[in-house]
C-alpha cells in the first residue's frame, strides 16, 4: 500500500500592507499610525459620551423630582441645532443617537 501525502503551502501571515490596503510599506505605516490615533480618539469620545449620559441622568432626575418631565424637547432641539450647525446634516443624526443614549436612564 502506498501512502501519498500532500502538503499545502503555508499561508503567509498578513502583512501590514495587506491589513491597511496600502500599496507601499511607507503608506501602510502612515495608515497604521493614523488608525492608532483614531482608536485613541474613539476611546475618548466614548468616555465623553458616557460622562454626558451620567450628567444627563442627574438633570433628568432633578427635573422629575421637582415635578417636571423627564425630557425637555426645546432643549433637545437646541442640541440638535448645535450639532447640525457644527457638523452639517450628519451632525443631526449623530445628536439624535447621542440623545437617545442619554434618555431614560433614570
């Protein structure tokens, strides 16, 4: 009986250029550095949103215990307009998502 073995070529590990889509190692390095910075910024943004959620909960709780409503729609409109002016139409969608995250935590 003859046993035949076949070997498959080892798949090389993905290079930095493969991971970034860059065509040169130099460009891959720039992209990798920029992505690291973006990841750090995203972590800060998430932290700030979590802080905003906590402050919003204090505002809502205080408003409710004083006999008011949980949500102040005129204030939310101010926030939406602020984001729209700063970031354009996508800013409004971003603000809506943020407001949704901050509502109803009380």
